[in-house]
């Protein structure tokens, strides 16, 4: 599993709904960064162990056995676990009823078939982002995903794995195909994710929020909602797991594409958090993304001032003395140090 199928771009390869600014270089850089770190620590697969996932996929659902799916068993039998995403994509393209049947399957009381179908859809989208196109076509044909997936998250009690995968699938669809969802839908999802008796894991919640922030049309609605900013900026750089820390930085990265003044930020708090991460984390994926976030925020005057005042130059310069497997990371570190030095010089001249 990876982040490669959940970048801030549509399955078409274009920016989704104007998701990113019209700077081709920054868009290319964003795509390149996700491609480079498409696997390993920090991916959403931290939600579960590889062993547990294998147990789920070895299960063979008998769709005719369940009331919710027996009438559509012939459709669900067409898709298979652990086959290339492209194969399932082509099968579903030829029979969109499969996706409707998959949503009906979420109402099955037994956990195993629900875990199986959610894992299949999750794996397919993560392996190949072009698979979002079949979901888009299904949405055009009035196949509903919002209500069945939200209903899973609203249950009094539900298996955490099922909740996490349902949350990821729903928010990935919203983040990649935002035009089929309303601001009211998105706010309801955020509120449900952060319910007082949560059914999702902490990583599942932050993963879902990061997905929602990929849609520029919803960032201004999501970020100010109670609990969201505090959850993302409150991550403990020294003690958080690498996957959780990475997702929090990923969320900040999505926000860093917003034009200055579009969303209210606590600039000093965000820069302090980036400073803490760059001081304590030595996970290359996390460091590289943190540097990218910092570079984007440097274009905002208020952020740039805090970068200088909070001593980020020394922190970034220190990174060059660490041992990194990725030689390109040294170039990123030197480039970032030069940019901060220029800001320091500019402020000194102004004073």
C-alpha cells in the first residue's frame, strides 16, 4: 500500500477542480514527491499489519449466503482480491452494478465479508489512481457512496479496521472527485470522524482528514472545524509514530498550496511544529515533506517572518550533517537553507 494513488490530482492527471495553483513546476514537484515516497513508512497501510491484511484477503465471501448481497452475488463474484488493480478496474467498467453491490455489502452483519470488499476497493485505488475514474462514472450513474459509507461510521459499534477503511474510501472519493459532494457532506463527515466515541483509530481519522484537504474547494470548510487544526498541529514530533506524523505533515502540505489570506492559520504554531519535526524526526519521508511544506509557506509573508524569528535556519543547516540514504535530500536541505538565509538577509536589510 502507498500514497501513490492518493495524490492531490485527479485520475485524469490534471489538478482536481483547480486543486493546486497554476504553477506547473510546483504541480510537477508535488507529483514527483509523491511518486518518490510511494511506499514505506508513513503510508496509510500503517492502519493494519500485513499479516492481518493477508488473513482478510484469504477469506472467500459467499455472497449468496447474505441477504444484502444474494440478489447481486453474480456481480460481486466478478472481482477478485490480490489481482492487479487494472484487472478489477476493467471488470467494474463493464459492470458498474458491482460498486452498488459492494455498498450493499457494507450492511452485512458479519465482519469478514465487509473487511474483504473494503480492502479490495482500498487496494485498487491505492495501487492505481486511474481507478478513481470508475467511481466517477458510477457517481454519474447515480450510484451512491456517501450514505452507505457514512452509515458505517455512524454505527454505535463497528470493527476499527472496517471503520478506518470506510473512512479512507469515502474521503478519498471526496478528495479526488469533489464535484459530487457538498460542503455540508464534508462537514458532516468531519464531525462523524471526530465523534466523542470514535470508531476510527487516531491514524484513521488523520488519514481521512488529509484526504479531504486534497480538495481545494473544501479546505476552507474543513480546517476551521473544531478539533481539526488542533489534531494536526498538536502532533508530538518526538513520540508520534512515523505514519501518524507523516499524515499530519501531509495535511499541512495540502494547506500550503492555499493563497496567502485564503484560510486563517496560526502561523507561529505551524512553524514551531515544523521546527520540532525537523529537529527530532529522522524519517526521510517526513523530513523531505516537511522541507517542502516549509518552502511553500515561505511565500507567505507572515510565515516567512516566523521562520526567521524561530531559528529555522540553524535547524535546517544541522540536517546536512545527518546521514541520509537519499542523496537528493542533501540538495533539498541546502536549497531550503539558502532560501531561509535570503529571508534573514531581507529582514536584516529592512531593519
